[in-house]
C-alpha cells in the first residue's frame, strides 16, 4: 500500500513538468510558422520598391515597416490581403531596412536592407576561382581623381555604394582610359572582357554604351580609351559601369556564365567647368571631414564666408553663410558635391562627398 502511494505521488508530481515542457515545445513549434519568411525586395528604383514574403498559415493581414538604415522613425504599411507590398515615396540614393510582421501573432521577420538606385539586370559567374578581375582602374582625362579598385575573386560584386570606388567623368570629355587586369589560378588562357557605362541613365546597359571589348591572355593590363557624350543624362544617384570577364564571349550585359566575374561601379558625370575650378583650387583653404554626413568644417578662414553648394552636374543644391567655420549639409542626398566659398577677395571651390 505504501509503495503504491509513493509511485502515485511521483507520477502526479511529474505531470505539471511534462505539461510545461510540452507547452513550451508547442509555442516554439507555433512560432516557427508565424514568423514571415523569405522577405524579398525587388523592382528597386530611385523612389519605390516591391516587397514580397511567404504566407503565414492562419494569418489575418501583415504590417510592413521600413526606415532608413541611418535611423529615424519607422514607417508602416498594413497589408490586409496577399503577401506583397509596394513602398513608395522613398528618398533616392538611400539605404533602407524593411521587416514584415504577422498581425495575429505579432512575430516579425528578420531585417532586409536595400538601396534606392537604378535597378540593373542581374549578372554573375558560377565559378570565379579559375580566373577573375584583379584590378579595375579608371583615369579621367580632365584631371578628376583616378579610381583604382583591386579585388579578389567573387562571382559578382556591387561597388556602387562604395564612395571610395566611385568613378567621376567629365561631361563631353575625350581620352578617358579604362584599364582592366585579370588573375588566373593556373596558366593564363584566352578570356574576354567587356565593359559598359549607362550614359543615358535608363537602367539598361545598351550595346551602344559598350566602351571596352577585348580578348585577354595575360595578367598585363588591358586598356580602352573612350569619350563621354556631351548630352549624357545626369541621374540624381549617378549611373553605373559594368565590367565582365568571362571564359566565353559575353552575349550581353546580363545573365549567368560559368567562369569569370562581374563588377558594377557607381559613375558620376561632372560638369567640366566644376572639374577645372576644383583642380586649381586654393591650397590654403580646406574642408573636413571628407566624406561627411552632418556638417563640413572649414579651415584656413578667419571670418564667416558666403557659400554655394553644387551637385556634380552643376545644379545648385544650397547656399548660405558659414556659421563658426561650419556648414550644415544634412539636407543633401548622398553623392559628390562642390562647395564654393566666397569673400571680398577670393572664390574657392572644393569638392566633398556626402555619405
């Protein structure tokens, strides 16, 4: 009798623990199916993007929230039906983070980031180990900064957000030089290199915009000299250059191929007048930090100065008077600008990057 009572007490004391463990397991299992998965951002352009995700069983609507990567208040869109949403009214040239919430459970997806810019077709290789791009170098003819990009193997790399690799080209200039170098894992063989610049900024690398087409069989640099049309289209976020190296002759700027690599670079078209003025700028006055996100500090001046800010294409983006040797640039979108400082005796034009 005593033994039976003991076993009964042991059984009853274990029931709550078993029930608690089972309840926790059920909650974890349920949560696996209530977190929106496979959140994808597509059709990205300067001011809008499409967001899609997998359906959650038993869902009764979703909330899509988004904000700039730099911070700020979340903006939200309620989706009552379906698993897709269009985000509009976005700021050009800006990184955003987006998440999707299941309205029933309140569970939220992992964050996904995207950048508002021209949306180009996808391209890349399957294998970059056999051979790849090792250096891409752009030398503008007008004295604008040379861009040098040394890199290792990858199937595809998007360097457009990297301001240190951004290309500046003078509008209507000639004798600009693109140089491309390759690297092989073994003995070099014949490969093909092609490059395009989207001169009309329509998001398409057209055949008329190809400015390098060559076969290469060594690690020596391959160069191409080209002109920038005088009537290029100046986009708010700039445009792009695509460089492809492939073991087979590329039929275009899009698609997947077996061996090689694809790299995309940001391009800014600069007014020749601004470029010449910046080259001959005063060495006594300087600005810092550069790149900058909030404000520019001006050194080499003893009093306040009037200023004007121009985009790389020559459009006025702001004006005012320096305050305590500082200029506020928070209102500017990311990109390359020139600030013109004026006093009674001199006018100085300096280039800076808003990050």
